[in-house]
């Protein structure tokens, strides 16, 4: 978990040094630090002192995605990180991250990474991520490769 903390601190620092509005930075920090909670647009608007419309606009302009998709990707990154640790089962990871069931996590995970959570665990245990025929690039799950952060 020390690695997770270090990565989160690096990401947080990188976000603060970018030219994103403070309201968006507060939302991103909140999302990163609450991966298992149900986060609504209203929660993000309240947290950032803006409206729901502004929340959607900030995500679109600065991250090129919707708040819901961003939250989904962050949860999947957290799932990939936890699944890389042998002490956690798919069921435990799903419960920890607020998925309704391990099956829902498995479906979402496979869409994103091209492998099932169990196959991912097995490959991580062998030092392999991605995989032959997966169609997905191997990567560390905490790297923000899917989001190009644009300066304001």
C-alpha cells in the first residue's frame, strides 16, 4: 500500500502543478481518495462549489471525458492495482471498490483491460500484464494513459 500512496501523491502533485481549475482539482483528489464510494454529480458539485453543469463542463474541457467515465476508469485502475496483490480475491476487490457484484467487476474489467480479473491476477503473479491476443497494451494501472490532461 506504500506504493499506492506514493503514486497517489505523485498524481496529486502533477494535477496541482497543471493549469486546471481548483474546483476540478478538488474533485479529482476526492475521486482518487474515495474509490469505493458512490460519487454523484451533486456530490462533486457541492464539493467544488459549482453546479452540476459546471462539473460536466470541467471534466469535458480539461479531461476530455465525463465524470462518470472518469470515476469508472479510476475504479478500474484501483481494481487492477489491488488484483496485483495476491492477498486479495476478486470478490474482496469488488466489495472494497463498491461494485454490486464480482461479476460486474469482471465484465467491466475485461472490457477495459482485455482479460478477466483472475487472468490478470495470474499474469501479474508471473510478471506479465496484458497478454497475447488481449488487444490491450500492458501498462501499470495507476498511469493516466487514457486521459490527456489539457491546460486551461
